[in-house]
C-alpha cells in the first residue's frame, strides 16, 4: 500500500524524493544568490576598490586588448594541438613498457619507471627552462633552435609521464583472468595487449585524460618564459605598455571560455562512466 501509485502515477517514495530535490535546489539557489549579492554589495565598499577596479577591470583596456590577445591565444591552441596527440602516443608507449612481462624486455620496464619518476618529480617550468634554453644553446641551426620546438618537447616529455601513469592504472584495472583467458586461446602477449587489454583500458581512462588535456592547455602559457609570444606574454606586453593589469584578466577570461566547458565535458564523461559501471 505504501508504494501504491499516487499523484499522477508516482509512488510516495518518488514524490518524497521529488520534494527533497526541489527543496535542496531552492536552498542552494538562495544561498548562492546571497553570496553573490554580498560580494556585489560589499566589495565596492572597500577603501581601495576604485584603484583595483581601474587596474584590473578597466573596460576600455579590456576592449582594446581583447582582439590581439585572442589572436595570441591561437598560438596556444596550435601548440596544444600538436602536443596532445604526441603525448597520447608517447605516454601509451611508456605505459606498455612498464607492463612488459618478458624478462628479456625488463630494461624497457626499468627505463619507463625511471622516466616517469624523473619527469613527474621535476616541475614543468624547470623542464621548460632546461630544455628550452639548454638545447638551443648547443648552437643548432635554424629551425632546430626554435623555442617552439623545444618548449613543446618539454611539455610532451613531462605530460607523457603523467598520462602514462593514467594509462597504466587503466591497464591494471583489467582483471588478470582476461589476460589468462586470452593466453589460453593462443594469443601472444602483444596480441593480448592490443586486442584485449588496451581497448578496455583506454576507454576507462578517458575522463582522467580529459583533465590532463585541460591542464596541458593552461600550461602551454609556460612557454612564454622561453620566447614564444602567446597570450600570457602578449598580456605582459600590454601590461607594461598601458601600466594596467586588465590584460591579464582578459587572458584569464579567454582561458576560462575554453577550460570551463571542457571541464564540464570531462565531468559528464566521468558521470556516464560511473553510471555504466553501476
């Protein structure tokens, strides 16, 4: 009787859950609105608000610098576009090397372990400096002394170490019985990895790798320290010319316009994956 359909065919439990969701939504909306109103009303009352507003939120400077910074952001996107697939490929190679079972290939496993330990242990900016300034210092001819090449290599080497560990977690999440069953059918170790393990592992780590892509897209700005005039460097140029910090706010807005939708997409992928598993 307690679960009999009432109110348009819904059970009492469903009606209760609907009311609870509606109540939670109202409370969340009210509290969020209160916080926003407090910020809007109280922050302008601070003694230094006018100076901060003029230095960081100058509308005239915003409109003046936005088009150039948007064009500079295209360079960030180009660097990201050629780094991302190379990271995915090289990271997969490293992950496979760490999973090798044959004693004869054990040196590959040692190499992969050392590689991930080193590049995960050194900050990205240090790798960018060491490679971005060190390799061109060898006196290589153009274009091989380009900071675009060696800065991109620094990002590829560093991010591959992190993505390789994500791949490895996906590989290790596949139950050992599947590997044993594939071997019992006569598949070689390479075929087991190619046809049984990797297809499942790669699908499982897509949300985590999406988050790494978002981080990579932001860290491309680090290459500005070795020469490329991308959005961060261009914002610094405008800051010096105009004696105003608004160009940095413009750069932040442009980054947010890309990273926020990408983050929500990664969250949606993760939620869909969790629903599929449950």
